């Protein structure tokens, strides 16, 4: 039948037609305006199938023949306003041609919201290299422009450890015979194995070097536990502990002396000409003549404070036992004097702690706003992304880069001719790769955000903002009296535990200690009647130790070196130091403590060079408190209690004008942000009213910006109490009557 108060229009790649009769099944179609319970934006869902005949069927058959399931057919329903008689858009969506059926002379298919939501649903987990030059349909998009991130360097604490492990005895031999009766010297490095190595380029297990006659002749790189430094290093502390017993055997020993020594050598750039430096020998313990020592006596040396120095380029270090002796001569050589010192009950450990610094490097990066904008461009062919929190808010200079870009790594790309044959290769910058899901979760772990799709005329855009935008504390819709069918506890919003932080960070190939703070931290809430964990984990890394370790493996220096970071995404909390935020000439640096905090952080190594301090698990937790606190506000005299952390939980930061925040603190619930909602669902009904639907689908200007009314508070008088309440709309089903699912606003 045809209803002169309704009008239906079909649009596609083949043009526009106005239907001369309503699609069959339209009267049974129900529309639902609903809020995602994962991202909390509003979407439109439409149920039931439609059937087309006559001219509409001919049109749809032609579209399907030309484009098959990829045909984009938009159906718009217009209605006359009950008061003004003006045509207004009641609903628009897309026909799902994958559900096409030809039956009894009808063209049947499902009706969906389509558009951006369809693209997002299909591709939300699909990872895209952001420097690609085509959208998902193969159409060209502009070249990606990046910014320059300059990193002056993060002082990090490199801790390596060597020990005797399963070695409990060994023998040291005297020096090589000489014909001029000089002192004969030999050096036997303390036998050590690497237990933990934060500096594999330099730390190595030392080995003794004796010639075929078991006599020592001259120093070798093999004697060194610290190999040739490739550059000047930072302050380094060598802490030494050892103990042993000894016994001496030999022949024609005239004089013998034994010392435990720490030696400092230097060599040429190519490793040749190894030589003891002037004043390069430190005697740790002079044992005198070892023949006078009781074989049952335990000799020990301990220096927990260690030897502190700054290794210079081409320096090497050895730790061992120096034997100097005078022996009776003899001919042939086998009759010459000699000495062997036999060590037993041997124990040793050597700790190398480096205050490590690496010179400034630069890397390419995008603002996180540009990541979202680029993903929307890849989906649709043109940017359709809006986010004031990322474009002008406190996270406008939050940068995204990759481990490969931190290393300035290049990617080999094949060049092909029109037939697909490889004609050559070019080097391109290493890509930043994101899915929309990873992009959203990366930001949401730091700041409570949500996103939804907004339609303005014929255009759609995706809007991502702080959670407050999607739960406005302004009344935008007045429902009047509603019939309450059920009140139910929203148990999903009662959390027994919370984990915040990052899925990666803190576990390194090199043992960098436990100084990294941006890892994962767990808290328990006072809720004990159910187990329900709130997980706020970012798939992008923010660990400054990871950034530092990655950038020290510059591709130009270590072309063949693999890195575990190359495909990881990193977020850098930065500040603009040159140019404009969206300009390709923009230069950023990591934010340091003085950019945001009252005083220098404590509980962390080198706080002056520490960065990403706003992104710590505890600070992230407190930003989310307005969300999870809805289930805790009745327990305001209790605490959110720290349970465990995978990293440094001793860090304390203090934002300007706020209380200090320690990563392992117990946080009083009463000091957290006011909750957004009370965890109570309300199911209610009301007869259909076009004015109310227009209000729900309308906009209100809030703080100078138009906001969809369904993101504001709904005011109503419930049938069960008769007392006015306010709630946030989670779903509205539209048919002959409204069916509402509402979540109570906190404080009303």
C-alpha cells in the first residue's frame, strides 16, 4: 500500500528513484537506537526483512547485476511531521545485498544501518600499515606525512651479573720461561659465567689463555670480562665478591707472589695492540707468597661498594689472579722451575651496574589524532574522524611510532611491472601498523573514551571523545510519564578487581632491572560478592626503557641486528617544540617531569630523564575512577587496594595542585571522581510519540558544540514511584510504542 505521509527513496551507484509504494514488511520493521556496551557510542539497528516489487525490483535487479553484493543501495524513509507537515528524515540505512532472495516475484533483502558502521564492523580488527597509498577499495589516498620526534635520551640502569655457577675449582699456571731470568708473570681470570647480561656487546665470560706448555705469555681479549667499549660509557660500578682455598705445587720456586687484581686495558679500534693502561691495575687483595697460606684457610674478598669509573672508548677490563715469580733455570726447558696454584671451594659473583646514556636520536611519528584520521581515510577514501580530545585537548601531542621507526629501520619493497613481475626494490620507512580496535584500546587504557558514528546530512563521521561527551549531564529529552516494567541491578558495573597498564613492557632481552614503571598493575576493590575484573590494558607500549633499548639499536649502526621491538607500537607523551601540531615541519620531544608535575618524581632511576610519566598505571586508574566508581560509591570509607605490579611500583608523581600518586598506593574511594551513573537498569515503555522521537534524534548545543540528544540525560516520571528521575539511554526500540533501557544517573 502507499501511505501519503511516508516517502521512500532508493539511492545507489545507478542514481535515485522514489518508490511509488511502500516496501512490504516495512510496517513490521522495528528500529533500535542503542548504545554499544563496549565503546558506549550510539548506533542504529534495524530488524526484519523488506520485499520490493515493480519498478523498485527492476532497479534493484539492475544494481545487483552490475555490482553483486558490493552494490551500495541506500534506503531513506521520510515522514511528514505531525504538526508542520514538513518532510523529515525518519530513518536511513542500506540494503544488505548479501541477504538477497528472489521469491514469488519479489526482491527480498535485509535492511541495515550500513555506512561507516558496516565498514567498522567488518574491519575493526584488521591491521593496516598507515603509510599505504590506497583505501580498502583500492582507490588512491594521499601520501602519509609524519613528524619528527627527537629523543635526547633516557638514562637507564643496566645491570649485569656474572658468577661461578657450577665452577668450584680450577688451576692457575705460572708465566712462560725466559732466558734472561726476569720475573715471570701470569694472569688467570676468575672463572665466571654470564648469569644476566644487560650489555651483551661488552659483557662476556672470560677465559684463561695458556700456551701449549701450560704457561701464560701475554694478555688477550679472551681474558677480559668486559670487552672493548664501542664508545665512552656512563658511570659504571663493578661490585666484586669471591672466596676460595688454595694450594701450591711447583719446582725450583725461588720467590712467588699472588694478588687479586682488577685491570684496565686499552686497544686500537680494530682490537689490536692490547695493553695495560698506565695506572690501570688495582690490587684488590695482596695474598703475598701463596706457599705460606694454609690450604684449609678460606680466603675471601668482598667489595659491595665496588669500583666506580667511566669506561672510555676501546677500554677493556679483567678481573683475576696475578702470579709473579722467580724460578731456578734449567735446560732443556722442561727442567725449568714452575708453579701451579690449585683453587678449591671457589665462589664468586661480579655485578656490573651501568648508568647508561645514549646520544640523541630522531624518529618519525604521528599524533594519535592522525592515526585515527588515517584509519578513517583507509576505510572510506577520505578523512571522516573527529576528536577534540586528540586534536586540541590534553592528548593533542600524544604520538604514535613503532619500534622500527625508533631504530630508523627501512623496509624493502618490491617494484612490479603491469604483469606482476618484480623489476626492482626500493627502501621505505618502516610502517606504523594499527587496527581500529588497537587504536581505540590504546587510548582507552590511558583515558576513558568512547566513540560513535554521527550522521550530518548525507555524510557520516566517527566521533571519539572523553567518556563525559557520551554521558552529558544535561537534560536533552523529556519523556514525561513512563511505564516501568523492571528495575534490575547492573551487576556488570560492580568490579571486584581492576588491572591497568600495558600488554607489553618490563620484559626485555636484556635484564634492565625492575625500574620500568609502565607495565601492568593490579588493584582489588571492596566488592567480594562476585568476580568481575575491569581490564584497562593498552596494546601499544609506553615503557621508556623499551623506547631507549630500541633506539640504541639504530639500523645504520647495526644493519644485521634483529630487534624484538620492530613491529611494536609505542606511544610517546610529547610536547611540541617547533612548528605547528599538524604541520610536517613539526618537531616534538618527550614530556619530562617539569612539564606537568609539582616536583621531581621519586622512586625511579634518573627522574630527570624519565618520560611517559602521565601514562603510568596508577594515573590511568584514577582517570577511569568516574566510570568504575559507580559500583563503589556506597563504600566510600573503603579503599582500592594495590595487590601487585610487574614493574617499578615505587614511583611517585604529583600533578600540579593535586595529591601525590604512588604506583603501589591504596586509594581512598571517597577521594575519587564523582561517578557517572548508579548501577541500576530500568526497563520501561511509552506509547509512540513523534515529538519524543524527534527529540531523541535531535541535537542540543552544549558548551558551544552540537551534541546528539541521545547522549544527554533523559528526564522522566516513573510509574512505580511517581518521583522524577534522570537516566542515560542505552537503547530505545521504536515501533507502535517505545521500549527503553535506561541506566540511572548518579546524584538524581
